[in-house]
């Protein structure tokens, strides 16, 4: 460990509280890491810091310790409901992890209350917990913290509680300050006092000054810490002890290569990253079915309540595979992860660094492997330049077992697998279109047929991105996929009921269409008849209007000559539009003559 730490804690210019030192001894950390020795003295003074250090280099303690020291130094002790420090981090798992690290220290300081505010729990319970135990130190995710500011009606005036704030920390700051969290972070920052210390921490720290100003940093000290033993000129963002590989293979070979790799690394601990939740669901089930004697777990952002349980369970495993999305990309500190496998490259380059950083932490060794399609190979060069992340090539296994037919059989046997595969493929194509490096990840050049074979699809799905395209190299399975039933009897019963309902509605609709069509025709016919009668009536009315001009008894009707509309037009030289007006004028002006002679009726 000495190769990654420098200096004992006692050498800090500002001595740490004895109980902080005691907690560090309990953890077995006699020495500081470079980022800790660089950041703690500055943060404990009135300095705002923007710290950048490689993944797994101890940034958490670099802000947890100063927070405790600052609160211990307060002249006016914090009351129960007064908030002295807030730590914001992008994911629930990371907030849970930081909260645990903090608890290890705050348990030595009973005068400080600490509260975890994250999604996936009942916000009303959070309000009650806060009112009951207070929250001198808050560890939170942005959405839930923002929500808590809006619960004054429930008796929690958080806006008032934070007036005593001394320290704000944004962990994984570049992620928190990007567009995804912009609204929440801006809302939260508006409630916080400007007079405070602010610290930003990340392995890929934001460089935009406006982001630093937005976060409320004043004359921040930028701390960019190298690993010990690495050349000062090195700008590599991944740990020096990380062995980073890439493998080039076609889309319909990737899954077989992945399974071959995992089957040959069974007694180890791996993270396997996919681009979407649906891919995690589909391939997680597939790996579970195809790789025997290995613990395979899945976690992604759309899971509501299982996430925490799965995360804690996997952390305690000696070996196993966690299939995940980027919800596990940043900050997660799982001991002894041997390999980070990226089945899908991440949507942005900084996520690549953070994913790799789940292994080779704090001086341990570790390896990472990213699968690239032939057309994506230039990503290697991009990573080397943009993220200072050098990769070595790993050749694909020659003739690995082809497991795709087994995956197809699973889909034919259970509609749940079939639907998961289709949904995963659609989500993968849609995610591909959103790559930050869209010059490398070009949707228009993607071989959809090969990709569909890699998903073991039974047929190509209907989706806008595929509209009008032909796939001669994709051979669909020759069955009507609507006949594939769910293995789960209840789900199949529901489906059949739904299909029956659809059939009935379709029949009704056809009947309705026919009726409407007939009705429309008959309506049209009736309309024509009506129009004809209307026209005849109008003619009569127009002329009758003259008839009324000369009040006479019905028996004398034969004496009157009835002008037709056309004749009236000719005689009066009036435009047909004006004729009704003229008629009206005559009625109104009781002018009984027409063209200088009494009106006649024929
Ligand atoms: N001074 C130290 N001595 C030994 N181990 C330490 C020390 N400080 C932290 N560690 C351990 O190093 C590991 C990584 O720490 P931490 O999670 O804080 O890294 P990080 O820089 O925040 O990583 P990431 O960038 O992924 O968030 C943890 O297991 C932690 O317990």
C-alpha cells in the first residue's frame, strides 16, 4: 500500500481530531493517499476545491474528513435541525456507499446527526426521519434532495435548515453538473447560502469555468493529483495498475466471445456493462441460463427496490458476475473486482474511464476489456487521445461455442425471452444513435442484420430506424411469432384474453367502418336528395318572396307567372349572390315591383 500512499495522517499541517484518527486506525489506513494529502489541508481552510484524481484513489475520505473537522471547529454548535454539510452524488448506490463511510466516522461524534436522502424510498418517511433525528450532515441524490425542499407543508422547512450550511460537496461533480441533473442541481443551489465552502470531486473533473462558478466556487483551488510513482507529466486518467484491453469482433460474434471469456474466468468477480436496462435484463437472463456454476446478478436504473439489496449482496460475493448499466459506472467501490467488461462501449468517453475504474482500485491490480465492432476500432485511438486511456488489443477466441441457437430456442420456448430480446435490440439501436462520438458510432453504418443475429432474434422488429431497409443476411425463423406463448401460465392467460379482446374490437371496428361507409353512402345520398330539395325549395322561396310582395289569395295563384332562378337572373341582371339580398330588400322595402313590373308566377 505504501506505493499509493504518502505521509502519515499526523503529518498534516492541521492536526486531525483524535477520534478521526481513531476511526482511520480502525480502517487500517495509517497513511494518506496523494489526493487526501493534497486536498484535506486546503479544504479545511476557507478554500473551495475542484479535485481530480484517478478512480479508486481515496477521494471519498478527501472530503469526509474535512467535513467533520469543519463542523467540529464551529463556534456555534449545530442544533438538531440545522444542516452543516451536504454531500450530493449522482446515484443511490454511491450515496449509500458514502453514507456508510461517513457513518464509520460520525459514530464517534454523537453530537452530529446524519441522514441519507435517496430515491426508491418513501419521501414522507424521509421527512419524518429528518424531523425526528435531524440532519446535521445530509448525503443525498439530487432528485430526492430537491423534493425535500418542497415539503414545508409536511413540517420540514429545509430551506431554513440549510441557512447554517458550512460545506457543500459535489461528488462525481462533472456528472452532476451535466445536463442530466441541471434542473435539480440549480434548484438546490438556489436554496443554499453563498457563504460556504464548496468542493467538487471526480476522476474526470469538469474543466468548464462556468460550471465551477455555477456550483458556487469562489477562487477555487484546482487540485489534479497523480498517482504516486507515476510521472508528473502523465495525464492518464485510469489507474496505472489497470490492464486495459479491447477486442474487435462482429456483432453476431460478441455474445459467444463474452460467454467464452466468462466461462474461462469463473472463480473471479466481474462487472459486465451494457448500454441499456433492457439489454441487462435480456443478456443477464441469457448468461444465467448458459453459464453454469456462476452467480450472475443484474442491476440497472429502472429497478425500484431491489437495487440496494442486489448491490449489497454482490459486494459481499467472493466471485460472481454483475450485469449492469452505467448506474454502476461511477464511484462504486466493490473490493476485488477482477475484470470490467464493456459489452457495449459507453455513450460518452468519461463514462469509459469511470467504468474501467471499478477495478484496479487503491493500488490493487485489475483488468478491463471493451468489445468493439470492426467499424468502431478508431475508438481506441480516440480514447488514447481524449481520455489519455491507452488500450492493448486482445485477439478474439477462435471458433468459440455458438450459443445463439440455444438463445433462439429459449425465445421459442418462452415469450418472455422473445419479448425481452426484441425490446433489448430496439433499446440498443436507439442508444447507439445517441453516442457522443457519433463519428465513430455511426448508426447509418451499423450492420443491423449482424446485430440482430447477435441478439438471437427470431425476426427483425418493426422500428423507425429499420423502416425501408432490407436484411438479406438475416434469416427470420419460419413461424408466426404471435403463436409463441409465455411459460408463465398467468401471463399467457392474460395475453390470450388481450388477443381475444383485440379480435373482438377489430371485428366491431370493421362492422362500424362498413356501417359508416354505408351510412356515409346513404347519408351522402340523403344529403344529395336533401340538397336537391333544398335547391328546389330555395328556388321556390326566392320566387315566393316575390309572391309575398303581392299579397293575393291562393286561388289567384294561376294568374301569376313564376320566374325561375335563371330567368330572374337574366331579367334582373343580378349576380346570383345578390339575388337573395335583392329578394330580402324587396321584402323589407315592400317594393312589390320587380324590373318595373309586378312579379309573375308561373
Ligand atoms: N488512505 C487510505 N489508505 C488505504 N486505503 C484507502 C485510503 N483511502 C481510501 N482507501 C480505500 O480506497 C478505496 C477507494 O476509495 P474511494 O472509493 O474513495 O476512491 P475514489 O477516488 O472516490 O474512487 P472513484 O473515482 O471511483 O469514486 C476504498 O476501498 C477506500 O476504502
